[in-house]
């Protein structure tokens, strides 16, 4: 497939590093590709970032047939640009595609197109500490049709936005609360899929948590509402005794690439890591027994997010006196050192762009 490139002749000014925030500023170019039954995926192109006009009837608006990914490009101290485990993102993208009846993409071609796009936008990759270029591949169903079935046409696009440091002043442990009023996903559903509807389903619980003074919701399983699943857009890990424990991938938890990286690193350091069911009662009992020393989330945006306080029904526990624990800190330091090229990466984790 031939990638065509049309350059913008109106380049936007680049924002100052302290004005970046998250997800509000977009670069000059984007990637687009279309799907039809006759042509398959076709017409891959990099072109100026622009709104696209679609019919109000396109299927993604009505039935949510769409998927996305999230990853980042990092600028190293030497000025090179690199991606962190992008093949895993495109693999997961195709997994999500299968679950939503979206035709699969050629993963190698998608990575090639992404690298070309990032190369064109290389000046948009910020260099201040902790900043990066966030990458959002997305596929939406575009048939103008109100019947319920899988669409016959799709648009695959990739947009980029420079993002600020998540922790400009060092780790900031968050307060999270368990909800029993809402569930995010159930076995056999779409919880393990990066699709828009999971986020739609999480908003109301998230708003209630904010009103109660918490940053995020810790979701329990949708069947028994007993076992811990994940937090908002992060997986969750616990240090209990000398073990790193995290819920096993049961089909309703998103298989995070950061989660996988955390487990691989911890294992390589000789830390016992266990993926299993873990009930919320067990977490509170471990705290009671003095065995629960750390809780933290993992995800692309924050890398590691220490949890300082956890509320469940009428009980609240504090973890690590509001400080980040040593394992959370070590994992954060190591993963960001790998991402920014300060230390050698395990095999295949770093994909240079240029
Ligand atoms: C993307 C996502 C994660 C984290 O995945 P990473 O690959 O580590 O960024 C966790 N939970 C949900 C619901 C997600 O959408």
C-alpha cells in the first residue's frame, strides 16, 4: 500500500512546555485511511489536520461501533524520537476490532504510517522533562444507516497532541473509591476492549466520585461485585507482604501494556508477582493485618499512579502515609528511564522513529 503525503502550508505555532496540559492541542497533520467492502482498507494518507464532514446518520454516532488506542512518542536526551511498545498497541487495536466486528488493519503498515506521521511532526514532540507526544489511533463506523448491524465502511485515523508532564511536582498519590452502585463491564462484554462505550459507561460513577472528593472509581467485577477489576483508565496493583498482586485478565479487564511492563520488570527484579482474583475484602483485611504496603495504578498517561486513600462503603484506608511506596517509585523511574532513552530497554520495547 502506498502512503500519500500532503503537507500543510499553514503550520500552527507550537505551545510553550508549561501550556501543554492533556488532549487540547493537536498537531498540523493527521493520518487517514478508509475501508469499503470492495476495496478493503485503502487510500492511506497523511494530510493536514482538519475536521471531517460525515452524515448525521453515520453508525458510530448511534451504536458506538468504534475503537481507539493510546500511546506516546518520547524525545530522548539526544533529541531522537522513540515509541514505547507500539506493536502491542496495534495488536490490541486489532483485538478490539475483532470484538466490534471492525475489519482488521495491517499492523505493520499501521506502525509504518504512524512513524511517518511522527517524523513529519517531529518538531511537535516536546523536550521538557516529562512531556511527550500523545498518539490516538481511532476507527469509526461510517455507514450512513440507522439499522443495527456492523457497518460496511470505516475511517481509521491517527491524531497527535503534545502533552505536559503528568507529575510536574513529583508523585501525587490519589484518593479512589469503590463503587457498588455501578458496574463498568461484565464477563463476555467489552471490558477488555478499548471502545468508546466503556468510557460512556463510567462517566456517572466518575462524577459521583468527584463530588465525594475522590479522583477515580475502583471498579469491582460486574457479577458478584466482590473482586477488584481496575481504575478508570488504569489497571490496579497491590503490594501485599512481599508480593505484587494484580487482578488476572478475566475478559472484563483492559489488558494494559503498562501493566504488562510492570509485571515483566518486577519479575526481572526477583519480585514475586501474582495475577489472580483479589476481593475487596481481602484488600481491607490485608490492610488491617498491616500487610498492605502499596496500591498503585498503571497506564500510559501517568505510567504509575500511587493510591494514598481507598474508600469502600463506610470504611476508608490510608496507604503509605500519603507517600508513594518504594516499588511504585522504582517502577515509575525505570519505565520513564526506558521511555526517554536514559537506560537500555528490554528487547523490543523501544521503536525508534528516526
Ligand atoms: C487504556 C486503558 C488502560 C491502560 O492501558 P495501557 O496500555 O497501560 O495504557 C487501563 N484500563 C482501561 C479501561 C483503558 O482503557
